[in-house]
């Protein structure tokens, strides 16, 4: 893994390939993320393919801060050869912290995809100069809380912007 801004490695799990996000993924991902119900806990509304393309172009360009790395992946179901969601990690080099998030399209929920993708991401983060993994989960989003717990994070009781902060401390390497 290079430390170049905006670059991430492919991560494979049993059923999934986490592919570095590229602007070319926007059209298929706009469909994956199109259900307004998906935004109940994460806020906002579904983006048009054009708006998502612009967002993916910004993300692929990387953080303007050289001490912060934006790492974004699309989740590809290997057997179906289709995208089902995203995972991301924002790594702050100064304090070796990775803030992670995940989203799986409504049609693919309930199949353990978010759990498997997030576990794969956290396993990969263990190979990086990261000491702390953080996620923020809406207190009523029980499925995302289960995903965070399955990846080894623990709810802290701290609330930021209405979401519970989850935390995992990794051993120093």
C-alpha cells in the first residue's frame, strides 16, 4: 500500500472484492444507492448518476490535506459480478486513526455483505500504520451496530451528531 493520497489496494474476502473506487463506478452505484429508504440513517437523498460521478471524481482525487488519506472501495459480489455498496476509511496520519463507514444497497441487505466487507476492511487496516479504528452509528440502526461489533469495534457511549461512536484500538506494530 502506498501512502499516495486517494490510493487504496484491492481487498478480497470469501465472497467479495473491495475494489478501489473509480469514477467509472458511479453509474452502477447510483442504481445501487437509489432507494430513498437507504438514507434513513445516513441522511441526504439518492444522488443522480451525474452528481455521484462528480463526487467519485473528488474522492478519487484524494484528500487536499497530505496528512489525511481518503480510501474508498466499491463492494463487488464476485459470484454475481455486480456492485452492492461501498466501504471507506479516512486515515489521519498524525494520530494513526482510521474512521470507517459502510453502506450496502437495499436489495443486498440481510446477506452479511456489510459485515464481510467491514471485517475485510478492518483486517486490512491492521496491516497499515493505524492504531485506532472509529465508526459512527445511529443509535437506532441495529444492523450497522451489529456490523461494527462483528468487526471488533465497541460502542463507547459517546455521541457525535446524534450517532454513537464505536472504537477499536489496534496493537502497535
